């Protein structure tokens, strides 16, 4: 599992430098195990720009950086280890609103957002597919 997370962080770094193939980045995200904080029995997420962002982390160090800012006191932060594919294929569609995946958001120079668009999430919930606008995606 460590190699997949390291590979995703590497692909993110490439894209942030303006190199690398965006499709390879999405593929790496789908194959990678991400650590997703838990809160109130569900996955931790944040809403920004009209999108619900599920927050995932490439490794425990990235999660710990986030926990320093968002955990309550000295309580340990519970998390789930989920494949990126499961997050975008199963969790995102169950959100009932436009949703995407935000990776390593506590790392200013290492974060990456995977928005709810065709090629990242299922077409039925992608905001650019036309299906969501027809009422079949997010119940709008």
C-alpha cells in the first residue's frame, strides 16, 4: 500500500509542476489507498464552491498534518482506508449533491482536487455530463 500512496503523491507533484499526464494522475488516484478522516460516524468532508469535498490523505504524515488543525484536543483522529476508486465511484454518488475528492489538503504545495466531472466521477453525478442537470444525478 505504501508504494501506491507514494506514487500518487509523486503524480500530484508532477501535475503541480505542470508536467505529467492528467489521465495518469486520475488512474493513480483510483488505484491508491487514501486515508479519510471519520467524524460523527461518516467521512469528513467540507463544502466549498458549491461542491462537497471528501478529504483523503496519501499517508499518515499527511493525515497527521491535517489532524493538527482539525482534531479536537489530544483525541486520536479515526480514519478509514479506502481505494480512490471506491470514493469516486461509490461514495461520491451517495452524497446527493455535487461532490469530489480533495487529496492532502493540509499540504499547501501538495494538494490536488478531483472535481465532480466526467472522467473522474460516474457520468450520472458529473456536473458536466448533462445527466445531473436533468435531475438524474444530484436530485436538483
